C-alpha cells in the first residue's frame, strides 16, 4: 500500500514540475515576444531616423551644390538672394523665409528677398496695422518695401548678438514688448546673423506657423550650417561684384586719362627766339594740374599753368573747363587780364566752396622778349638771370579763381610785365614739386628747385626738367607721390 502511495506521489510531483515548466516556458516566450517587439520598434525608429538624417544631409548637400553653381555662373545678386532663401527653406522644411542685408551706411536692414508664404518677422507700428485693417496682403506689401533699423526689432537683436537664434514663439520675443509695436500671429522662427571676413552682411530667417510644430534641434543645427554657407556665398559674391565695379571704374578712369592727355600739349611749341618744354606727372590717373601753349598770332604766345585744389576726377573736370574757357577768351581777342577775369566769373558758380583754381597766364612776345603775366593765386615763379647768375622772383598780386564772383578778384588781380633777356630762364611749376615729401616728411622746397635751375640752365630746357625730376625722385626715395607735378621751362635764346 505504501509503495502504491509513493508511486502516486512521485507522479504528482512530475506532473507539477511539468506544469511549472510549461508556465515558465510560456512566460519566457511571452517575455521574448515583448523583447522582440521592442527591438523591432527600435529598429523601425532607427531606420526612420536614418532616413531622416539621410534626407537632411541630401537637402543640405543640394543647397551647397546650388550655391557652388550660383558662384561659378556669376548669378545676379537678385537671383542669388532668391536661391539662398528658397534653398534654406528646402533644407529645414519651413513655410517661408527672408533675407535682409545691411545698407551701405550700416544703419538699416534692407529686404532683398521674402518668400510669398513667409510669416511676418517684423513688428509694425499700431497705426500701420490699423490702416491695413489686418489685411495680410497689405501688411506683406508694406514689409517688402520697408527697411528696418539695424539696431531694432528681432532682426536687429539677432544681428547684434552675432549668434543664430531659435525663437519658439515670435510674439513673445523681447523686441515685441513695446506697446507701440504690434505683432500678430503664432509663429516659430530661426534667424542667423550673416557675416564674412569680420564684416556684417545681414540676417537670414525662416519661419512657419506654430500649428505646424516648432523647429527641432536637428533643424536648427541644419539651419546654422546652411546660414554659414549662405554668408560665405554672399561674401564672395560681394567681393566679386566690388572687384568688377572697381575694374569698370578703373577702365573708365583710364579712358578719362587718355582724353585728358589729349588736352595737354603734344610737344614743344615753335616760339621764335625761345625754347619751351613742359611735363605733367599725375599723382593719380586723373590730374588736377594742366599746362597749355596757345598761339595768339602776331608773334604772341600764351603759356598757361594751373592747379585745381584736390585730385582725381572732380579736379580733372575743373581743369578741362578752365582750359576751354581760357582758350576761348584769348582767341576772342581778350587781353590777358580780362581773359583771366572772365574765367573766374564763368567758373565761379561751378566750383564748390572748398575748391579753387590757381592759374598763371604768361603772354610772350617773340620779337622783343617782353612778357605779360596775370597770376591768379598761383605760385611765384623764379627767373634765372644769365647775366648776373642770380634768381629773381616774379609774384604780382592775384586771387585764385573760384574764391570770389568777380569784384574782389578784379580789384586784387593785376597785370604784371617784365623782360626776358638772352640766356634767361623762367621756371613755372605747381606745388606738387615744392611739396614733394620724403619718408621723413621733409619737403623738397623752393631752394632745391632753384639750385637745379641754376646748375642746369646752360644745358637747355630739356635737361632742366630731366634734372629736376631726377632730383625730386631721389629726394622722395620711393615715397608715394602725394600731388600732381607740372613743370614748364621757358628760356630766351
């Protein structure tokens, strides 16, 4: 009997063990199933993230590729601006975007491209908002034409900060707490200051309604990368444009220089009983100095030298005007004093208050060495007197052209007459000669100029000018020429 009970108990234990094992196996299977499902879910998420990252990377690559093509093909500024905004929109999947660039003064941000569906990014004065009646079309038209102070608003804050910003809800931005500025809309935005080579360029922004979700950190990272590349592209385009404009201006200046050279004498004048030589060396492409020889007939020649205050194009235009008026007056038969007076009267209204023209007009008589001089504020001239081996200065009174409309000019400016004898040499110059500076900021001066005149006078006018230029160049020793240089040597044979 006990044996039978023992066997029965053994069977029960086996059955219980089998049942327990089955339960454990079922539980283990269930746990494995849960693990598998979780693993599968994680794999699905990883795959989606992988596809998302691949998509973001591809969009960024396409944006960079577009910028490269734009720079290679030298797109217009308008096209480049549009492609940058549209490209960044695609990269971060925003509703719209805007590009604002700094004005030349740096005081304003100017809208260069705003997409049609871009939410508002700037606040509006209450009066503007009320007049529009809340019409978004009118408001956007107003914004498309409105420049923004570069130190104000959300755009100005981003530009001043120097770092990109993600604004989760635009209406709560610090810039819109002013009760006089109205901002309507539930908008999220990302903004980045654009700079290149330490130079601020503007602000790039993208936005979308909050209903479409705030921008993620991943999208913000993409936006920062894209905005950096946009700044690089804009900076390069700006440099390229400025270089092109500079080349164009230089080309125009060279053309102007060629025209101006036509106005200067082509060689020595054939003046009976005299040797005359002149030269002009501009400090820039365009000279404010000029000299001229005018055959007046009946054995008389006009020799003129002038210096317009300032340098460059403006001075060159005044020089050409002065030359034309003086020639016209002299060929009309006017005496030298009246001719110079007319030049002053006719040019006075065309000369700015801070400008003037110093002019000296010499009328040389071939027959007897008689010379008439009208000195309108020009530098005094040295005469080397051969007979006495001495220097004589001619410096009659006279007012520069453009300082007075006529009455004072005519009262001060006088006609002066003197004689040139055989071997005498008259030297005319502009202050670019005497005021040539060396590296120690010393002036060449009158004394050095007169020493060269005295030492070279026996060798003729050509040698005088050559030696003077050699002396000036040796003195300045490579220092930058600061003013135009004009020289005329007149020697009585």
